[in-house]
């Protein structure tokens, strides 16, 4: 073999060796956005309304008409809507309307989990709904004493409903809604 061919082959081998000494490129593993929220601190909320409850101190509450309230979570781009109705022989209609509102989301929901709530000492009875899937709302509830008062609550996010993306915030606010319902007292 001629000297030039051996020299050329050696140079090619040397170049390939030098070029192949880079670190091996590996694809990055898929990751998820980590959303951590500080532990909730609850404070009593009292107003002229015929009920009281505890709410997250970091949320912003605004009074609406007829004892309705909006509880805003600006960092999570979410709002809990509370509405109050006076029971006046119309408890069946109020219950039907509250259940209908929840089950309107069945088209987009993967599952709707009902959790009954009974507090005979405070005369608060109701139902908490957890709506799984890409529905417009992930949590709703109603509570009543069945003779005078009826309160409904639902949470809505200001984002396209993609449950996987908003799950940490939805879970955090769901806990706040359950706390609200469990601390509800009639005046």
C-alpha cells in the first residue's frame, strides 16, 4: 500500500476519533410544570348575609347581589361563585336546579363523584360534586337547612378546560370549597 494512502487513512481515523469523542446526546425526559401553593390559612367570613363560613385568607371576596359572592384566586386565574336563595316551599326545585347545573357538564366530564354532606348540629345538609375531566367546572356544591336557606357554589377557571394542566390549582381550590361548605353556618 502506498505511503500516501496509509497517511490519508490514518488522518481519517484520527479525525473520526476526535469527532466522535463528544458526549452522547440524550433526549431530555418529559417534564411537568410544578405548581406549588402555600398551605391555606382560613379565616371566618361574616357579612349581612344569613350565613357565615371560613375562606382562604389569600382569596379576594366580593359581594354580589342578593347575598351572592365571588371569591377570586388571581394567581390561579379562578373564581368560586356562591349564590344564595331563600327556601320558600321550593326546596325540590332548588335541589333539581343545583343537580341539573352539575350534570350539564357530563358531556365533557370523565366522571362526577358525589359526596353527601350532613352536619345535623349546624343544620347544614348538602352535596359536594367533584367533576373529573375537561369540564368547565371541577367542583360544585349545594348546602341547605331545607327550610329557609340554600347556597350553591362552583369554581370556574379563566383558561381552556384542560384538566391535566389545571389539576394542582383545581385540587387546591376544591379543598377550599370543601372547607367553605363544612364551616357553613346559618345565622
